[in-house]
């Protein structure tokens, strides 16, 4: 058998030391285990089943023959190495390629940055050490033949024979699913079809069954021989395992004895050295626990008195102290008395009391606001109960009730309404005709006379000024409290940061020293305390003390870092209470409660710096709101009076007085509150626009009536109008006050003297001058309506120009007034009146320009347009005068004949008409304009004479007809130049003759 062959003696090498040097095996191993050979081939890690190829069975190692040779079974093999069969030709069946794909084996692995590059130089020292042993080993290999070379042919033959015998066994017996209780398997193994199914047994059936039994017995023998062969091959491994088991049992017995001795020694040490000290430690710990229990009981007694103390504080309105006490008690309950059954409902009760205090503070603040804002104005006290206000504000800030300013705002609006109502009632009480019980408030104001209403408005303004002063003083106190809390928060935070940094620096050296000395003591102390857990003591308290002492420095350092980061980021999130509140809290809080609790609570519950800054800004905005509310109430008073149009019917002086009063109030509130409110000014501007509209419509209607009734005759100029014109001589346009005496004694003049020139005017123009002076005076009194007044004045002057043109040039006065005809004197008078208005347009423009902003100068173009329109109108009048004479020349000279007597009747008639024209306009128009006008008339005369002479055929030939014509021309020239202001007029009469070609 192969087992006998595998146990054949193998030549052993005497160089055991050489093998030991080469493989560096332990020296205390048996001698047999130190003789190893280099394996000739790698054995099969997973041998195949004996049902396959017959030669594959011989590839596996023999346990009997190879027990002294080092094989792969002596190494530690991992799962991938076991599954990776190096004999396979392809890697498709490999474990890694199946799981991770075909690219696993071909993927280039990047060299590791953490592993050095290994070269042959790294093994140089090892090779030098083993060079001598390697030579000895090679020499031994040559002397002793390889055992594998001797055993391989025999083992191969045995394996081939065993494989051939196993192949005789049907494969159904080798199947993993082989089960005889399966009918198909049973029929396949025992083919009953070969036996007779008839009743008895014949010799053939007996022979078949005997043959089947022998066949199965043969199969059994083959399998048993194969199993025995495998057992013989691995017998040495079984024997080695059994010997190892005996050795393990001996070692376990020795170990058990050592443990028993150790336990006995430990028990002796515990009895002699540990029980006494641990008993002393247990007694000390018990004493400490009793002291803690006593302190807990005292703390519980102090907490038990919280509710009566809070009620006592609330009875005296000490809200801040009550809140501090509640917060401290809640903190104690959470940290010191957590889990106390008797206090299980105290936390919810304190929360309920805190909510009740919030409501009480809000209600008290609302009551304070009502009493402060509605108290009589006769009191000189600016702030009512300042200490109470400060306490309420601090309490509301502490509870983060930052909307208390909204409560004050609502009360302020209601108080403003009451101010107006009270002022109206006081004014109405002085009027017996008005019953305040039956007439509504707005109707009472409308029923007042203008003077009473004006006095009421002044009274309301005065009360609102006092009202705003009180509000400003109260808000100043609130703002000071907020800023004090903010300043205290910042100073406390800086102090905490500096103290934390100093504490962490001071504790740094102590921590370094305690780390070495306290580390072992801490671990031993914890172990000793853990031993006492069986005694039912307060072990957690002791451990907490130890941990607390060791973590103090780290906690302080962490807190300092947090503080520094908070200060550096400008997002202040932690504030503290003011110094006054701390003193008050220290007096009201029970002495049993820890002081640090109140300080910590105050630091957490106060609003952040950002929130406090927002509250301070809201206080300023509330002052602005107060100013706007007062203005809004005054607007309602103003609009109530203006609803029936009474303000529109005010005279200029009355409206100016109203405007000045409102402007004074608006300016005072702006100085008091620091904000320009626009509602009252807007309402006044709206009324001013209506006033200007009514003012303009009245004067335009008056001007229309004056023009419609004007007969266009020269009017006398009263002395007051001359004084009015003289007052504008220096460029200032103001409406002078009427003098009671002096002007009535002076007689009126025929002309209006302006800058040394005489203007013959009609009565309408005199009133027009006074009208535009009134417009300019309105601009002086009410600057806000400058642009509106300018457009209205431009409209008024345009209306005068257009209407006068319709009445005179358009002959509308013939139907409106009933004039028989429009004479040249009427035309000349209108022209002179227009020239007077044109003279004053630049003066009016300069007056308005000084009261306009530079961006509003574009509106001055209205004056340029008016000047052009007036000059065009004056030119049209001059053209009309020339046209009148031109029509007369055409009518008269068409009958002219050159015959005696001379001068002819036609020329006499022409000179007569020219004399009448000169007489009509000479006193009205200035000399220069008269000369220009008569030059145009003379040109028209020469044109008609020239045409008539051409028609008569009279030429400049020196004949008799020429002589007669020259007599008439001389007569004409003498008559024209005899008129006043026309003596030096160049008539150029030779132009009447046709020029010779």
C-alpha cells in the first residue's frame, strides 16, 4: 500500500544547524521537525474528487510520506489565496475575476506613496549573513537525494490504480443527492426488473440477486480500500493532533493551578491591606453624602419659600425681583433638585407665575401710559413716576417683551384724539349758542366763527407741543434704560472675557502638574469608588466631583474662546442685567439661593445687543410717529373746517395768518422731534391751492366784469394808485398799507407817472395793477404756492390781453358796452395801457425768479410768451391806426383832380383828418411812437397820391399840372409839419413821382 511506501525511511541530513540557519526556525523544536526539504512542486490546496481524472489524485500531498517536509499546509493561507488555484490555465474561474470582473487582474496598481522602493541592495546584509549557510545547504542537497524523487513514481502508480478502481463504482453512489428513500434512486440501485415478479423464485432470480449482492459488495470494498488508503496517508496528522491535545490539557491544568494560587494571594491582600482603608473611605463618603443631603434639604426649604416671596414682591410691584427669583428657582430645580418628587409641579407653577407677571407688567405699562399721556397739561412734571417707569421697562426687556412700544404707540394715538376733543369742548363751552350734547364734534367746529376756530387751532397747536414734550421726556427715560442695559451688557462681556483668559492662563501650569500626579490617583480613586457600588452609596456624586475638578480648566478655556469669538463677530448674543437690577435682586432674593444662579439667568434671558439696538431705534421712530400723529390730528381739524369751503373764502390776510401759524407749529415740532412731517403742510398746500384757485377766479371774474363795462376812455389816476406805482420804483413789489389820511386830500391826476413817463390809462388797468400786486404779495406770504400763483397770474394777464383785443380791435365793445364806434383815441388808449403792462412784466418776472428754485426757472417762460403777445397786440393796434388812415386816403384821393383852385378840396380834407388823428393820439402816445406812426401814415399817403397821379397821367415834367400838384404837396407838408412833435419829420414827398427809366 501507499502507506507503507510513504513511511519508508528517508535519508536525513546531519546538517540540522544548517537548516535552522536557513529558515530561522525555533531551536527548541524536536529534531525531526527541523529536517525540511525545499518542495519540488506546489501541492493541490483543494484536491479534486476521486471520480475525476485518475492522475489528479496523486497530485495531493501525502500526510504519511510528507509529514516531515514543509508544505503549503504549514503556512497561514487566507481565503483569496485558497480560492485562487494556480494550476488553472485561465483566470475566468478565479474568485476575484468572477466577483470584480475581467479587468481586475490587468489593472495597473499605482505604487503606494507610503511604501519604500525595495531593491536588491536592501537584502545585501541578509545575503551576507546567510551566504555561508546557503553553501552548506546546497552541499547537503547534493549529498542527500530528494525524497520526492523516490516517492513520486510509487505514489503515482498507487493513485492511478485507486482512481481506476473508483471509476468502477457507478456515479450515482458518488452523487450528493444520493438517497435510497427516493424511488427513482432505489430502482436505479436495485433493478427489480431483473427479478421475476411471478409468485416463486427460480434459479435465475437467485443467481441474479447473488450477482447483484456481489457487485455491491465489490463496490463497498473498493470504497473502503480507498478510504483506508486516505486514512493511511494522513495517519501522522491524526497522531500529531492527538499528541497536541494532551499537551494542551497539561497546559490548562498548570494554568488552573496558577489562577488558584493568584486568587488565594489576592484574597489575602484584600483581607490584610484593603478592607480597612476601603471602610474608612466608605465612611468618609457616607459623611459627605450626609452633608450634601443636608444642603439639599436646606435648598429645598429655600425653594419652598419661593411662591410666598414672589407674591410679596408682586404686591409691591417689584416685577424685576420676582422674575429674578423665579428664574433662579427654575435654574435650581433643573440643576440641583431635578427628580425631587415633591417639586414635580413647582416648575409648571413657576412658569405660570412668570406668564402672569408678563401680563401684569404689560397691563401696568398700559395703565402707566394712559395716566402719563392723559394727565392735565397744567402739571409741570415732564415724566410721571420715573422709578416705576424704569422698573417696568427693565422688566419688559428682561422678559423680551420688546413690543411694549406698540402699546405706548396705541395709547399715544388715543391720547392725541383726546387732546383735540378736550380743546374743542373747552372752546365750545364758551359759546352759549352751541349745545355740545346734541351736536357732533365736527359740527361744533364748523359752527364756530372764524376767529373762534382760529383760536381753537392755536390752542390745539400749543397742547400738542406740550404733548410732544412729555412724550419725548418719557421716551428719553426708556431710551436711557435700554442704553444702560446695552452698556452693562458690553462691559460685563468684556469683564468675563478678561477674567476667563486670566483664569485659563493661571490654571495652565497647575493643569500640567496635576496631569502627572493626578492621573493615577484619579483612576485608582474611580476604581475604589466603583467597588462601593454594592453598598448603595452615592457613587455618582463622588465621580461627578472628581470629573468636575479635572474639567474646570478646560471649561474655562472653552468659555473664554466663545466669549472672544462673540466679541469679535459683532453679533452680540449674550447680555447681562444692569448694576441697579443686580443690587435689587440681591436684596429680594433669598440668601439660601446661590448667587451664581441669578447671574447666569440674567446673562441668558436679557435681549442681545442687536435687539437692544433695534429697540433704541424703535424709540426714535416712535417719537417720529408721535409728531406724525399730532400732525394728522391737526389735518383732521383743518379738513373738518374746510369741508364746507370756509377756508377757501378766507381773505388773503386771513389765509396768510393761517399759513404762518401752521408753519410755526410744523417748525416747532420739527425742532422737537427731529423730523419734518409733511401731512399738515400737505393739507395746507391743498387748501392753499384751493385758495389760489378761488383767489384767481375772483380776480379773473372781476377783471372780466371790468373789461365788459369799460368804455375805453381816459380815466383819472387817484393818488393811492400813484403811490402804489411809486412803491414799486425800487424793484420791490409789495402791497403797501392803506393810509387813512393824506391820499384823500390829494387830487387825482390825468396821467400815471411811471419812471418819468406819463401813461394815459383806463380804470381797468389801474385795478389790474393792484391785482398783480396782490398776486405778488401772496407769493411773499405763502412761498409754497409760488409756481401756482405764477401760472395764475400769467393766465390773468393773458386774459386781459385777449379780452381787450376782442373788445377793441374786434369791436366787441360795440355790443357789450354800447359804443357807437371804436375811435382812434380808443385804440391809442388801449395801446398805451398794454405798454404799461409790458413795462411791469420784467419787474414781475424778477420778483418771481427770486422765489423759485433753479430747477423751476423753466416756468418763467410764461412771461416771455406774454411779452411777445402784448407787443404783437400793440403792433396790431398801430397797424389798425394806419389802416384807418389808409382807408380814408384811398376814399378821398380817389376823387383827386389836378385843377384850380389850389390847394384842392381833397388835400384840405386829408389834412383835416390828419389833424384830427394827431389831436386824438398826441396826448396818449409817446412822441417817438407818434412819429413812427405818422411816418407810416405818410408812406400810405404818398402811395395813394402816386397811384392817383399815375392814373391821371400827371408826371414830373414841369408843366402846369406838375405845378398845381406841387402846390397841394406843399400845402400837405406845411400842415403835417405844423403838428406838435412832427416838426422835423422827414416826409420825402418827391417819392410820389414815378422814376424815369
